[in-house]
C-alpha cells in the first residue's frame, strides 16, 4: 500500500510540475496546444468545402496524440537541462518508468481541452461502428506510446532546450506534414505516395480512415498496416529502453 501511495504521489508530482503549473502560469502555451490540431483541420475543411471534415477530425485526434508525445521531448529537456529536475529524480527512489509514466499522463492532461473538443466533434461528425471506434482508439493509444518513447529518447540526447525544439520540429514535420493524416492517401499522386509510407502515421491514418469508413482498404492491407505500426512502436520502445541515458556516466 505504501509503495502504491508513493508511486501515485510521484505521478501526481509530474502532472503538477509539467501540466498544471504551465497551464496556470503560461496560458498562452495552452492556447497554442489547443489551436495546433485545428489549424490543418480548418484548411482541409475550407479546401474540400467540408467534404473531408470527418477525415480531418479523425486526423486531428491522431495528430493530437502524436504531438502530445513529441512535445514531451521539449518538456523533458527543459526539466533536465534548465531545472535539473531529472538529477533529483535519478537520486530519488523514483524509477525512469514511473517518471515517464507521470510525464506522459501530464501531457494528456495538458492536451485535454483540445482532445475534449475534438472528441465532441468526432461524436457529431464521425459515424462509425463500435468496432471502428475501438480501432481508432487503439491507433491513437499506439501512436501516443510511440511518440512518448521517441520523445523521451531524443530528450536525453539533447543538451539544450533549443536543440530539443529543433528535434521536435523535424520529427513533427516527418510525422504530421508528410503523411496524409488529415486526408486520404489517394489524394497524393502515385509517384509521390510511396514517400508518405516512410512515416508510421501514414499507416495509423489508413487504419483509422478505414475503420471510420472514409476509405476502403483490403483486409490484408489493414493487417500489414497494423504489423508495421506495432513493429515500429516496439522497435522505438526497445531502442528507448536500451539506449536512453537515464544516468550520466
């Protein structure tokens, strides 16, 4: 019981430090987080005359999870390099796993306003089955786990928060701009379509769009999409566990 209470306190501390403190003292950051998933959604809505609204909402949900995980990179870098928080955590009984779980939950808390609005829009405009909704949820959870592992790994190799911002910008572009998350991949001309498949979010988007009925993907392709997505996530988690520098040598 004592261990559970201690773990709960450690996770709560991460939420207070990384989410509640920022939301209270720097509300402009909360505005930026809220607007980010809606920017491309509005562009897609106006360009398609509303025909891709459902796909755009679905894509915004997926990208909110990805960006929440990737943004943890900058937060971890700031807490590690500027506030020296990780040094205190390393010297405490808190394990790296508990620290990251707490930080991951804090990112969800921080993104809760945007996710809430997107969730309401999804209920209103995305009409799918229970099985389809489950698939979309699993895709979101898997992409969040993938981006959390990637963000944590990159943050430990960053020596300054400015360098972390550069990493975050590059990774976010690769995961959100190149892949067709807010629209079907069929909108990309075939010679360039293969480039999109270099990003794991393309497979996530294809699964989610098929689950919602916006695109028709053969069952075999969906299976391949899941295999690629799960395989890449496991690979990143493995690399993060093996190569991440939790303690300075």
